[in-house]
C-alpha cells in the first residue's frame, strides 16, 4: 500500500490537477468485499439501518442506462465506511493538497453497467460554496478494471488553473453534451485534452476540486464501479450564508462547526482523528486495516 507520494508525483498533481495510481491503492481482497457491499447498497439493503443522503438510482424506477449513484453510502454500510473514512486516504490527500489535515464532506458510490450513459463534465469546487474554505480534494477508487471505452472518469489536463465556474443544477446524468461545460469554460487558445483513468481494480486517482472531470458512455462489456471520497480541510466550517440543499441540513443554527458525527476528521498532522472511527471494521490491506 502506498505510504506517501514522491516529489515527482506531487509536482504532476500540481501541474495536471490529478494523479493516477495504476494499482495497489487498496488490496484485491478489499476490492472483493466492496463489490459485495455495492450489491447490497444498490439493492436498498442498508446494513446500518440508515439511508444514504442521496439515492439517485433505484432498481425498477430508473432506466438501466442511467449511471447508478449513491451519496454518503458510508452512513448505510460500515464496510463502505471503512474505505471512505480511511486514515490512509486522508493522509495522502493532505499531502497533495498541502493541508494540515482532512475531513470527509461526502462520498459517491458509482456503478456504470455496460451501456450506462454519461456523467457531465464539472468542477467539484463549483458546488462547495457551503463550506469555508470552499476547497476539496477527491480520491476515486476503481473496483473494476477500467478502459478508455468503459465510461471511466476523464480529466481535462490542467483545467484546475481555469476560473471556477458557477454551479449548474441542470441534468448531470446523461446531458445532451457531456463535454459542453468544458467548451464553455476553456480560456481561448487553451488545450482541452482529456486523460481517461485506466487502472486495475484497486487502482485510484486523486484530483483537485477545480479540475474538470466527467465520464462517457460505458461501451465495454464489463461494469465500472468506483468508490469516491470527497475531502475538505480538517479545520473547515460551514459557510454562514451559502447553503447546499442537502448537506447544510447538518449545520446547527448559530454554529458553523462541522459535527464530526457527519463530517469526521480522517487525519491531521498532530495525529488527531475522530474517535468514533476506531469502531469501524477493517478491510484487508486497505481502509481501516
């Protein structure tokens, strides 16, 4: 398991806005466990008895061609939580971001079966206005082999250096043109070259909150599942004015503190980590192990 990034890797992240880890971010055994938990999660079988904050695909309700997405699946399943809330991810993310610590803001459980449609290009930071400071870093962990044609995540190289675009509340799932936001945002004369994340199961990528990313149609014959952790600074607070329609529900009146029950600290340079995380089970070679 990767313990730290080299200076060359950190420089690549700063230049491109993302870093790809081709294999071994989590173990093969952890991948198998998380795949099995995805089966339960997307069937509506919530091990903790608590629903995720967002369930954007339900069997029988939504078309099979829609990308399956659940947000904050960690609240519904302790083994999903073991990876999403791992100290390992938090520490490595802090290294790349140059932060003194990280806490989770939310996760994404993504499942693109063969034929599943696109997810539109976007900047995560455009939607972080309810957090102060509005900064994120994300780790995307592949649970399947990915290919350029399998609807894997794609990054627009260097786009984290572009201006932040205002948030769009339009159709994120299967928009008419999933690349249109890039064309609208790109400064004149700047390259919009894209890099697909091609990794083995257990491989990963990390990306800056302003880098444009999205995914095309899964034209392969295999599923493409990924577990995503969005992190913010450990000292982040709620913005006292700006709101998110879902996550600001956890902001107490007159108090911008982010409750560690819902936004736990994963790691900081002084060795701090939300105490309750020690109650989570372990994953072999990853997560809490």
